[in-house]
């Protein structure tokens, strides 16, 4: 689903003229994504073919947008044709997964995805620079949507619970935790816009997948910390995976785009990870969660000092 979003985002970044035809095309693509999401869950295990068909239709639709753009933009025609062709071949490879049973169908399907990703780098190339303002804005917009979904999922899981003092404190900390994630994610966004590296935006686009996944995991971490309904072993695994994915996704884009920021990125991240790891030894999920939340507070303070020291200003 994320890869469909990437395909449309990159197309819009280079060819969107805010025309009515493009708006209609976007709505049709949204409809296909909705149909694909319906197939998620147990249905896709029982019969994966409907999902594959809808996904391939969406990819073919994006491929068609590029071929159409080649006729309207002669100066970008070669780039558009290469992109449309790569996405067409990738969609056809994914479609072949319909002829296999699980788990072989999964391997074939992801082979098509891999062809798209590799082809985007080595076949299509980056002859046309991205609009960094637009790309960073779209990346941030999806992050806002996913954070909102995280808050909704937390609220839905807490409707019928019995509240006590520790649960209330954990819930309040959970809201503060989401706020800190939002702050950490967007605080340095202007640094990505100002960077002159990563001309095709791959470091920004690909790294954010790990961050988006972490949002869902961290939201479930908060919910299980409040409900206290998960074994300590499983809860610790959830914390480790969620925290690592969040920082891997968030920091990679800055590490590759801002060379002067790298020492601070390493120091701040290492400090946060040490605090989070020490918190894993605490005896209750709520206490572990408090420790992870404290590590993010420390990170925000250290990142504030780093920006002031490097740039003489803070991006608010």
C-alpha cells in the first residue's frame, strides 16, 4: 500500500499541474486502494488473488499516468516512458503471483516490488530533480494521517476498561508520548527541504517506511501498556522493534542529507537507545513505557541543543 502511495507521490511531484483530470485520476486511485484494503486480514490468506488483481490495477493505473504525461511534457518524455515501462513490468511480475499458492505467491509478488525499486534507481535514474518542498510535505502528511490513526486505535481499545491510578497515569503519558513522536518527527523537517543532496528523494521516501510501521507498533505498545494485557517478553520485543524502526526510519534521511548533523544524530540516538534499553529491565510494562517516554524527552532536549549549536536557530 505504501508503494502505491510512493508511485502516485513521485508522479505528482514531477507532473501534477493541478488539473481536473489529475484530480479524477487521484480519486480513482483512492478507490482502488480502498478495494485493496478490504482484502487485508484473513481474506488475503484464504484467497490472495483479489488483492493481487486490485494492486496490479493500481500500479497499471500509475504506469498509464506516466505514459500520458510523456505526451504532454516533451522535455520529460523519456523519463516518463522509462518510469511507466518499469512500473508496467513490475505490475506484470506481481500479477504472476496469482498463479501460485502461498507462500510462493508472496515471493513472486515481492519480486515485482523489488523490480520496481531497483528499476527506479538503475533503469529510470534521477534525470529530473524532485520538488523537495512538495515531497517533504507529502511525506509529512502521510505521517500525520498515520499518527491520527494511532490515536484512534488507542482510544478504541480503552473504551470498556476499568481505570485505576496507574492506568490513568499511563494513558496521560501515552498522549504525551504521541505528542513527542509528532514533535521529534517534524521538528527538523526544514533541514530536509534545505538539503542539496539526495536529488531523487529516495533516502527520504524509502526510510520513512520504517517510521510509518513504527507508528503502528508504538501505538499498540501504548495500548498494551495501559491495559497491561501482554506478557513481559512480548511487550519487550514490541518496544525494541518499535523504537528501533522509528529511529532507523527517522534518522536515515537526515544522516544521508545533512553531513554536518551526523555526529549529533549518532550521539543523540545512542543516548536514547541506552535509556530505552535500561528501561527494559523494569518489572512492569507501564514502567518500561515510562522509561521509553523519558528517553524521547532526553532526545528532544539534545536535538534542541544540536540545532542551536549548528544553525544558531531552532526549526519550529
